[in-house]
C-alpha cells in the first residue's frame, strides 16, 4: 500500500472521561406495560433455557 500524502500528526492527548459522568444508564419501567414486557422477557429466557436443557 502506498501513502498518498504526508503522515498525519497524532491527535492531542485527552484526559480520561470521568466515571461519574459515564454511569448514566437507567432502566425506566414507569408504565405497567413496560414492566410486563420486561418480566415476560426474563421469564421467556428462563423457559428457553429450561426447554433447551430438557431437549439436550
């Protein structure tokens, strides 16, 4: 591979992103429908593991 132009300089060094700002994920289950969908997904995963375990 041939370089078409001069090499680019390295990007300036940055401070690491603080962990306090990075932790922002929240599961918001503020409606009954969202709660039921979440719980159904968890129950479905458990049932799937049990069924695949029995079929094995």
